[in-house]
C-alpha cells in the first residue's frame, strides 16, 4: 500500500442534489463509466463538495520541514523531514509520521496525531455499561455492527444471487509432497439482471496433502501463489485454498466495477447508494459462498477453516472474519487503515487517503462523511471524530475467535503501533467473553517477539510490507487453537 498522490476533483453543490433535472450525472451509469465519475457521483449524492485547497507549497498545514520529492514539482509527492513520503488528501489532510513519546516512532510533532475521545467498546451509545456476555451478544455487538456497516463497509443486500459450484479434481506433487487439487468454480445466477456488463464468479483453488488421513484444516488465502502458501501449510497437514477476489469484484477496475460484477448485478447496474456495500464487503460475501462449498467437501475439516489476506486483502480478511461466523481463525496481515490500524489517529495511512479514485470503492459511500476538518477553518480535529467505531470494534466483532495481527518496522504506512492499539482496545471484549485477548507482559511489543499466548496474537517484525516473516508465528498460533477444537 504505497503512499500515492491524490487527485483533486470537483463535485456538485449540495443544493443541486434535490434537483433531478440539474443532476450532473446520467440517471444510469454509462457503459464507459470511469472511477472518477463514479466517485464524484457518490459525493454528489451525499451533498459533499471537497474544499478548495491552497497549493501545497503555500499550505500552512504541510508537515514541518516537508518539501517536494522532486525539485520543481510541488504538486507531486512530498518528503517530510525524516524522508517519509507524504501526500495530501482531497480534503486537506497530510500524512503524518511524528508519533507520541513511548511509541515505535516518536517524533517532535506528536500533536499531529490528533486528540480524540477513546471509544469504549463496553459502553453502549446511550452510556449503558456492558457487563455480561449476554449484553454483548444481544445489544452492544449488534449496535457496533450497524455502525460498521452503515458508516464504513456497507450493507450486504438481503437478497443475493444463488451460486452453483462445479469442481475439477487433479493430483500432483509440490516438492516431495503429493496433493489433491480442486479447481472450484462458483457460477453466480444472473437471472435477476442478465444485462450485467461483467459476469462475476467465485473462483478458488483448493490443495490438500494427499496423505491426509482425515479431513484437513484449510487456510483460505485472499489472492497469492498456491505453491508458496502450500509450503507453509502442508508440513502441518493442512490444506490451502487460494480465493480470487478479482473474479467476483475486481480491484483493478475500482469504481468502474461498482456498476458491474457482483455489486452491479445486485444493483441492476445502477449507481450505488451511500450505504451500499463496497468491495471489501463483497469479497467477504464471496468467502461465505466459498465456505458453503468447503462444508460439503470430504477433504476439508470445515470446523477449522481460516482466512489470510495481506495489505488490502488483509482489510478484506478482518471484515470477512467479523461478518462471517463460520471462519475459525484469521490472519489479516498489515491491513492498515480501514483494516487493523486505528483511523481516529492520523499516522501513516489514514481514512482520508482512501478517498481517491483508486481506493474509495473498498468502502460504502458513507465513509466520505468522515473526511475533512470537524470545524471550518481548522485542521485538527477531523470529522473522523464523529465515527463511533474504529479498528478495535472490527476486531471485537471476531471475538471470541482467534485473530493474529502483524506489523513491520519498515512498513510505516500501515501503522504497526496503531495495529497494536487495536489489539489492546479489543482485549476487554475477549475478556468479557471468557478469553484472554492480547497477552503480553512487556510494556510495549518487542521487535521479533511473537505474542501468541492469548486469542489475539501480535508480532512486530524486522522488515517491510510482507506477511511471510510472520507465517511461522501464525502457524504456532493456529496450531494451539486448532488443538482446542
């Protein structure tokens, strides 16, 4: 998830929203709709007009000591005083890499992290304290789930299309390990809207060790190379299943794909409404359908199916784990903002970074409501102060099931300290449900130490944006939990 320059754009004035005949967009998305058109149409629906920002060179909110990465190109990426790439969101927020004292990356301008009232996961929105597991399941969890769906990830439609699976089975060898492999194709019923521009599919490849004497635990991987991940799982007697998110709802097409594939099929090719699902929720739906199939496969121990994803697919992994109760364990690797790091904290990747035309499609349109300054003319605090959930709420949705989270000392973008804070923030919910959450005696995580004694695992590795450095720790974490099932 590299830091990239964001593109400024213009949207309609709020007063135009009510005037259908003055709408700057066609009633039906054209076949050649672009990412920018789709995003701007959503902003128009919401009545949001991005601010007119000063040039970067004249912006008083630029990080102290920052300068253009390329001399003479003030509109491109900038570098802060420590050499980090910094960008500015369409709503005026600059990336920040100055953290508070006592964290992994302390800096001299810690005030740029922002000050926001903590969200107590065990206090209802009306102030009622949650003191029993029954209150959590019946009251607080549904309340948080509504906030997560309505404000960030969107609502999965009540009626979704039927999926019919076909399977082709082969055998082979990887290294010295024989395997049985199934190519899984889920045909999605398009009869509700046969005009859909691109037909979505649920595509996956399942590989299980041929010498397995009983149904095998399986790790679903969101994208990735099957040989690489089978190399991790096969020695444990586990299978691996590579899921293809792009066949269901592509990432490369961004917003253009929102009027096609799965979301476009369910929307009948119309523009999304602000609380409609984005790609992360659509991918989580696809994981649910894949689980429908895996539950029928004699090679698979359906009680022990986990999910792993890295970067943007790490975001999808934690969303799927929260929404899909049949998943037994998850490893959302370096998922950053809108995944496993706290967004009510302006450090590294930020919620506002994802407002540009190549990432906004991950989310429901409503997440634009949390961009920009809370008070006109100010810089901090931001409207994210109005958000009543954060990454720790998403992690708490997974409780009491085990989740392993990671970060790297050379991956500042995904905010490893913010991911650690997520683990700390969700731990009281795990404790309420009789589990241990994050267990560590160190005052802060040590580099290279796997904290995997509880039901929330965390490891801060020496390296960059990768899941591979933490797979050995995740395997030990998963083995311990599978042994209890």
